[in-house]
C-alpha cells in the first residue's frame, strides 16, 4: 500500500507541477528580428513576387484611371464581410457576436489593416506571373444582406483582362455559416501550360484579444496533410520559408479565430510560401503592444479549363462548426501535447459536446453549466471512488497480519526465491487478498485525471467561454480579478484532506501529513494563474466531493474501530488460553 500511495502522490504532484509550469511560464518563441520595411510595401502587388515564384509581368495596377475602389458588404447575423473591387479581395471580416478587447464597444475584426488583400490571387503561367491583386473586378451586386431564414446567396466578380486572361469568381454565402464557397475560372490561358494559382492568406489576424489570452503567441500558419497539422508560429518566421504540401487546407489562426482555405477540388495545395512582415503596434489600456506579422500565400495547380473550387472559413474556432466543415478542420486546434492527443482528443470532444448540450438544451448560462458539469463528473466517478476507498479499507484490515507474516517468510526463505514466492501466494490465498487488487483498488482514483488534464487544455482555447461574464468574473476565459476563487480552492482542498485523514481516524505518517499541507499549496500556484471558468469547475467538484469524503471517512472510522475492537478481543482470548496452561505447569 505504501508503494501505491507513493505512486499516486508522484502522479498528482507531477501533474500539478506541469500545469503550474505551463501557467506561470508559458512557452513563448524568441522574437525575430523584423525587416524595417512595411509589410504592405514589401508585398507590392506588381513588383515583388512570392518567394520561389518568377517575376511578375507588367499589369494594370491599382490606380487605374476611371476605376475607383469600391466595397461590397455581405452581412448576416453572424458576420459582416467586406470585399473590395480591387482584386475581389476580402478587405474586412467583422464578427458581431464576439467583442473586441482592443476596440471599446467594437466587434472582432479578422483582417488587419496591413493586409487588406486576403483571398486576392495571382497566376504563374510558365515563367510569367499574371497579378490580379490590383486589377479592377466588377461585382454583380452592390451589397448582400442575408436573414436567418434565407438560403444561400451568391456574389459574382468579373475582372478586367490582364493581357488576354480574365478571372471570374463566385462567392456563395449562407446566413448561419462562416464557411464561404469559392468557385473560379480563368479564361484566355495559353494551351499546353499548367498554371499555378497563388492565393493571399494575409499577414495574420488583427489584434482583438486581451494580452492575458496569449493570442499573439498562438498566431501561426497551419496546414493539414491528412495525417497531422503542420504549424509554423508567425513569431518564428524570420526569413522566407515554406510549409511543404500537399495540404488539404491551410490558413492563419490565433487562439480563438481562424482564416482558412480548404481545397474542395481534386488539386491540393502544393505548398504555402511565408515571409516576415513588420509587426503591428497598437494601444490597449494605455500600453503599447506588438503583434507579430508574417505574410502567407497558398500555392496550388489550376484544374482543367482553368477552374478551381475552394471553401474559405472566416470565423471562430467553434469545435462543432469546424467539424461540420469536414476535412478534419477541427484539428486546427489540437488539444494538449502531441503524445497526449490520442487520449485527450476523444475526451475533449465528449466534454465540449456535454457543455454545449447543457447550454443549448437547458438554456443555462455557461457559468451554471460548469458548476453542474462539476457535480455530474463527481456523481459519475463516485462509484469508482467508493470502490477504491473500500478496497483500501479491506487491504488495511489485513495489513498488520500480512506484513508480519511476509517478514517471517522472507527471513525463512531468504536463499530460495522460488519457495518464498510460493509461500507468499499461499499467504495471499489464506488471507483472501489478491495482490493485484492492492494496486487496482487505487487505480479508480486515477480515472478522473484524464478528464482534469483534458479540461486544462480545453479551457485554454474554448471560445465558448471567451467574453462570457458570470458573477464577479468579467470573462470566464480570464483569471479571477479578485482571486477569491483560487483562495477558496486552496481552502477547500485542505478541508478535503482534513476530512480524509482526521475525521476517518486514520493514523497519519510523515508522508500523509506532508501531502495534507503541501498539496493545496502547490495546486494553489496552479489555480491563481488559471482561467476563472476552469477554477469554477474545480470548485464545484470540490464542493461535490465533501459529502462523498464524509461518508467514506465515517465508514473508514467505523471499520477502524471495529478492527481495533476485534484485536482487543483477540488479545484477551489469547490471554485466557494461556492461563490454564500456566496452572497445569504449577
């Protein structure tokens, strides 16, 4: 049993240390040296080709006489996308459901001002490049407004010719979906050449989160190669680089939001070209902050007849929505370290499904959902905990006899291991103890650990809790501003330890006393740096644990008292047996 306790103590302390280290010392890649040139200048539409691409041909630039830039708004309850007639590019993407921490009273904006050419395109034909980024496109509507009951709506752009080549683009929108279908065709291409299309992904998402969210550290260029997510942190792109393909989808993400491009046709992205750009400086609460930047471009071959089909996702990383898009897009936000993902991934999906189900079905606020979920987890694991505790009590009842007899067998058969093992097995059988049950009886206590580990990773990036206020918490994805909940968690953990040891009447050794005082303190370091939503869940599980711990402690105390009473009776019985024998000798 001592070995079992040490194993559990080692696992719990190791897990607490890992969590505390991640919370207090988040991994931040070294800041690269940025080029002094502005990112917009570094990617001039006509003169600077993408890394590895041939020089551009002359083209009609963005300042064509008589063709002023105009904007087409596409609005629904979920989004407000703004497209420019210059390159038919996505000029802005506003998400009204999500508040920005950078702009007071404003909504989240995905497209930064330094990269207003997202989804603009170029063609590489042989050794020539046809640049459509600054070319005028004529839309077939001045704006689109989609109501919740509307079906899909289309917006069509036709470009002015670049040489003999003309582009036709069709965007299809749905009112309740952040996914946008993109179909295109280039006419007038020379025969016998396989053109390559280069699509702009931008320089990263615009700043919109609190520094405490850590979104700047999560900015990355990502891609899915059907096996795993390839990821390149934008902060670490210090020179022209390539994300190798083939890739089913690619995009740019931060902690909560995503601009992604999915290849809906047969042709996959052959690579993603990346190069550093100038950081964005912005002011928040009087502080000047920086957001790292790097330009990314997706490269793919055109299909037959100069056609292509894509799907753009421009919105939040809500697990259900990403999974509905398909192509494993939900893997853009993998939970946990790579070696933990096989265990964490299915648990994370079940946890998110349960939380969203409680929120949507019962109409509960996410704060109450977390409290209810904590009680549910404790209710589900209660039989396992009770079984483990009772197994411990059963083993404790035979421990004195078992240890005494084992010591005798070890001294008697010290030179004969085979005989020693045979005697040990006979002793286990005599006392009715399974040696495996001594360990397996405590294993149910470890079953909630994967759930706790999963919740740690889920709460780091679950957008459901971003901006959600509850009680005195302004945002469940941020720390408790008053630190009341972390203090309560430390006190409640100490109370649970006290109930488990003092109330049960157990004799405390040095190891137990150390665990009783040190564990709440170590976990307190972890709680003080965690999101208030995660602490709210842990607090509810602690409260739900008190009745369970009191029941088990009382049962353990009664078992201990019964064991002591039986030992006293046994001692008296042995004493009575010796009295007649002594008298006979006299």
